[in-house]
C-alpha cells in the first residue's frame, strides 16, 4: 500500500 | 537511487567495517559504547523486520541483512569475545531515558497505527539518539583512538548525506517523509561538536582530545 511504499530507504 | 543516498549507504557500510577493524586489530572494544551498539541492533531489528514481507530491491534486502547481522555480531564481540576489554564504568548513559520517549513518540507520531508502522517510527526515533551513549562515553574519556573517530565520522556523515538525499528527492520526486526528516536532522545535529573536533584535530594529524 501507499504508506509502506514510503519506506524504500534504509 | 541517487548519488547522495548511495554515498550515504556506503558510508554507513564503511562505518561498520571500520568498527569491526578497530575491534579485531586492537583485539579490544575499549572506547566503544556497548549501549550504543545494543541500541543500533534494536534499531535495525525493529526497522528491517519488514524484510520478510516487503520487497524493495535486492540491494535493499542485502543491506538489511547485512545491518542486522553485523550489529548482532558486534554485540556478540563486545559482550562475549572481547568482554574483558569492555568498559561499563564509562558507559553510563541511561538508555531507558531514550527508549521510553522513543516508544511513546512512536505510538503518537507514526504514519499508521499498525505494529509495523509503529516499529518503523520507533526505529527512526531511536536511531536519532542511539549515538548519545557513545558521545557521552567520549565526553567522559576526553579522548578517542583515531580509528574510533573515523568510525564516528562515517556514521555521522551517513545521516548527514541522507539530508542531501531528501532535499534532492523532494525536488526531483516530490518525496516527503517528515518523520525521517526531523529525526535525521536531530541525528545529524548531535554530531556537530564531534565533526568540529574531527575536522580541526584528526584531519590535521592530531589526536582526538576534548578541550578541558
């Protein structure tokens, strides 16, 4: 979902 | 992926290799705060728990495995293999004063009230302050081995470079992540004094010593 997609960084 | 983020991640990797090198070469973890290392292990476990159910890229997955694995290995080295060189007398920062506020903040300031998002926010807040026991210990010792200062520089530079990455991503993609941004600013800010002394002393070939 959109919220999770924000966490593409380490 | 942009150059700031890649350089930042490489600095983060480098910091861990420098720390491992310091421990293995000197066969000692003197001057390293066990509490900070324990907090980093907790940061990586709580943030990268998504490893099992959220795929970003092979790069992302390998880095997550490396950060979790290396942080646990460092905790093992400090607590088991080189325990005798560990100096808890100087490692006196009260981490409960860090853990409790971060847990509370994660419960109220998160992107969604789900276990995963709360853990993610907690890890970001905790990472911002996880270096405090180490800086506190440095303050008490008044000096540091040069290799330890290189470790701290690489670790501080990593989050500083992420700030540039966020500016770039905002400009290029309209990317916004307030939680990471504010925590990242605080995290980088904590290194200000250290960066200054590193620049004025270590880079000029002198020993890292705090002014009396």
